[in-house]
């Protein structure tokens, strides 16, 4: 587990733009299972989360179409919530950071760590925007 003071600014990068943060597995399941679209960001302390994932997720929200709900869990901190989110992302293996778009409780788009690492934030945003335009 990471100290709360270490991850606080990393959490705020997403919560400050409207992401709801969950630490409870039941909250995650309820949010993802609802009707409509939900973007789930599995946050992380790694460099690719800081340079690519969080900025890309933030940039993607400037699009006209966007998910109905934005949620985040923090790998290495919110263990129960992260585990449940990852279970709902099967068949994709666990990775951090990662992003998943659900529609009516079904996984419709996935960005794994290997789609994020080494790619500019703008490319991540464009990928998410394409998914929003298709599913939101």
C-alpha cells in the first residue's frame, strides 16, 4: 500500500475533473452495472500514468460525447475496488494503468497498459474519444 499523502495529488488529477473514486468492491460493481456508459480508470503511481494515462483521460473529456459516469480505482491502494474492476474487465489481464468503457454493464472498449505506456496523452485521448463517439 502506498501512503495516502503520496497518492493524493495523483487521485486529485482525476477527481478534480469529475471522476468518482471508489475503494469498495460493491460500489464499483454497482457503478459499472448501471445502464448507460461508464469509464473506469485504474490509476497508478507509475510514470506512464502520470505522463500518459491521467492526462489522456482528462483531455478526452473535452469531447461532445462522453461517458455518463466516470469512476476510478487506485491500484496498490484500493485493493478490493481494483480487484472487482479488473474482474469486470475479463478477458483482459490486470494492468495498471488501464481504462475501460462499459455500456449497460458490458465491456465495450479497453486500453491496457501496453496501449498507454510510451504513447502520448493526446493519442490516448483520441483513442478514448473514438470509443465515446461509438458507444456514448
